[in-house]
C-alpha cells in the first residue's frame, strides 16, 4: 500500500493528469485529495517502517529492539494529544490554503506549484495519519474517541470549502477557461470539484471514524 501511494502521487503529477489539471477544476480537486488524504493514508497504513528492521511479527513489540520499545512507549505516553492536534491544525491550514480561489487560480498559471502542493499536503497529513490509524510497529498515542473527533474535524474542514465553492452562484476558479457549448461548463466544473472533494475525503475518513468507533465499543472499558 505504501508503494501504491507513491505511484498514485506520481501519476497525479505527470501527464496526462498534469495537463488535465490545468484545464479542469475537478481534476485539480482530485489531485488535491490524493496529495492531502488518499496517498498519505495508504502510505501510513502500509507501514513502510516495518521493512527498516525485519522481524517475525512487526505487530509484536517484543520483537523490536529495546531502544525502539522505549522510544515508542515514550512517544505514546508523552504529548500525544498535542502532537495529533498540531498535525491536524497543519492539515486544516494547508487544506484551506490550497482550496481558496486565488491559490487554485495560481496553480493554473504556475504549474510548478503543483509539486509544492503535493509536498506541503502529503507530509503533515502523513504525520496526522500516524496518530489516527495503526501502522505497526507504531501505534497512535491518542484514544479512539479523540481519533474520531480529529478525523471528523479535518474532513469537515475540506467539506466546508467545497460546499462554499459548489453552492456559489459565482465562479470561484476563473483561471479555468470553459467554452460555451464545448465540454463542461464552468458551473458544472465547480460543482464536480466540490463533489469529488466530498466523496474522496469521505472515502478516507469515514472508514477511519467507524473502524475506531467499532474497536472502541468492542474493547475499551472506559465509558
């Protein structure tokens, strides 16, 4: 899955998707969701760090070296909520930044910014995903209810911007040139962009929310 995530990112920034993103807003929205949510989730779920030190069972901390067990225990115990909150704030900030109209229009005029978008979205989202899902031998340091809340807030932040753009009567993303009677209209393109953001972010965070909810209800003793 980690390899798949890198492949997906590469496919999103090379032709033909690169060229499509300069002409259609909904393709750029798909790029945004790949960089910010889909690819980081796949990367972390794939637990690429298990390959750094092979062990019979990477989920069993007893198979890990003593220094790793001490570091992981301290990581889980200390400042876990602050770490998760900081990552969430960074993801939300970059989400809002890369979806506001002036920045989206700049991506069309300055295509090299797409690579900057990919890096600034992928890295903080990866740190956030480490705190939301199990990625053996790393384990999240925050409780499952906290993970559910953080996941929902991050997802809603992307939904709000998409909602405002999709329901607007004016064209937000004026850099995309649409010819009347040819292809999709500017309004349809903007609504498709909102729809893809809603769908793709939900595809990432809804499973995380419900998986943590089910596991919490089944195993947690603290009501």
